[in-house]
C-alpha cells in the first residue's frame, strides 16, 4: 500500500490518498460543504451532503435535511462544486500513432503493452475520467485490465471495451488479420464477444492514420455492415463505426448502427438522419483542431499524416456545429488519451470546451461527458449522475461548470466507487469523522 501511495504521490504535486476497494466498501463517507450540480438544469443544492456507503451513494441533499451518519469519514469540500466523474468514449490505451512513436514501440511485447495500458488507465482515472469506452483495443489488453481493475489489482476507470476493432483488407486500421465479406465479419464479431468485448467497432470509411482509402469514401459494403450489426445485436452488443463519410454513415444508420465516431465530413442531411434514428455521435474534435498540434509534434507525426488531418479540420468543425444545431446525441470522446495534456488542460476537458465553442451550453457539454454518455453505454442506472443508488463516481471543482465548462480544468477531488484517488482540496485532506 505504501509503495502504491508513493507512486501516486509522485504523479501529482498535491496530496493523494488511495484506498483499496476492499477498504472503501467497509466504510461510510460523507462529502460536505459543496454545491451539488443539477444535471437537469435546476438550481444546485447549496451546502450539500453526499453520503456514500461502500461503493454507492446512499443519501444526497442539503445539509439541513441530510444528516451525516455517526462515524462516517467526513470529506470537507467547502466552496467546491460536485459533478459526476467524467466519461470518455473514444481512446486507445495501447495507442500507437504513425511516426516516432510507431518506431519506438515497433517490437513491444505483450507484457510491456499490458504495463503501458495499465499506466494510461491509472493516469486517466487520476485526471478525473472515471469511465471509458476503448473502441479498438490492442491485443485485448483493456479487457484484461478491466478485469484487474474490478478485482482491485489495478487502478483505473470503469472500462467498456469494444475489444479489437474489426478491420477490412486495405481499410482503415488494417493490420495482419483482416475480415472481408459477411461470413468473416460475423465470425469476427463472435470472436470479440467471446474475448469479453461489450461493444463492437468497425471502420466504414477511410481514416486519417491510414493512407489507403479516402476519409469521405465508404469502404465497407452495406452487406458487410448489415452482417456485423445483426451479429452484434444478437449478442446484445452495440456497434460503433469509425466514419468520416456521409454515404457510409447514412447506410449504417439505416441498418441500425448505434454510434458513429469522428464524423469528419458528415453533412446536414446525414446528421438529421442520425437524429431521427437516435444514433450517437462521438466527435473526437481534439484530433483535428489546432490546439493538438504540439501533441503531434511531440510524437513525431509524419508530414502525410498531418496533411490528412489538416484536410478535414474545417469540415469537422462545421459538422460539429451542425450536429449540435440538429440535436444529435453527442458523447465526449477524444481519440487522444483522456488525460493527454492539451492546451493547458486534459484532452477530455478540451473536447468539452470545443462543444461549448461550437454551440452547446456548458450544461449540455457537461451532460455529454456524464449522463448522456452513461445512456450511450446503457449504464445510466449505475453511473452518470449523483443520485441515490448510483456508484459514487464524484469530482469536485472550485467553480460552477454549468456557468463555465472550463471549471473542469481544476479537478480537485476524484472519487470512484466511493474510493478517493485524488484530494487536492485546500479545505484539508481526508478528515476523520466524529
Ligand atoms: Zn480511435
């Protein structure tokens, strides 16, 4: 335990407290003194109390009517604002991008990958992101990690992994193993279900990181898409697709796909269709917007990659504005590591700021990284808001994020499932209850 604490403290300048899930489950805690944000747009609870028993919230309300149980561990959060833990629906903990990074990790062993993935997951949680959905795992490492986190063997967010993405020959993300035609794709879906994937990820258009196939072109046939969607839904798995193409997206939406990633070149007509079908969009704006330039320099991205990226930046931005105007379901995803430094904050928060700049209210942007995202995951009975019975995945920030989303730049408390992972609040570290 001491070693883990030391390792955590090494990551953050301020005080960090880590309790194992076993310890947390046996304790009652109360966060007191903070305002509690209402995700439905109502007035916040002032001087609120959140009581946590084990992993879940057992009471929440104003101090006057919400007693702190005798013996509870009291966490003072005076002047802070409490929001649910952030969620990020697009990241790859085993990410390898073209360029210097690819060269450095060319011969990475399974064991080395597992440790890198575990480190990325730990940093994700410490940054305030308590739930993730990796749409494209590396050698099923995120599935293994998810199990380890659930057992308390590793520290990280809740993981809803899509397992390995399903590539077609010459398509985006194609490696040594590819799948073509309905039968091979059905087999690929079932292999992933067997491996523990709770989502299925396909690539139905070209992408930035792969030189073959235009970003706006539909590379997968309708018969192939239909086979994947049907096979996945039969096992109760949702399907999401990498797509920059209006044509590919329209076909997939009509065939009942659940979610679209990036959407670089989607036009109004396609977005209206998504709205009509209730299809979700995970925009990953940080990938194409200027603030991410230093990141690409850091990892030594080649010229061709940067050109492909720049070629879609303006269209991608217009797409987001239109999607917000049309009212498409939007969930935050970055395609950068959730905690990756971006423009003075982390990628997840920068992504939310882009949504506000493109037309969302701060409350809408906050919802797109919490309760809306939980709905996308079919997990809104357990996570996504601060309510009795839900997991105590809670952040504290020093100002009201429904007024200014950039309040999320200063996350000072990270609790997941009742365990405190970060407590930088000036009002004191964990105080013992009376
Ligand atoms: Zn991705």
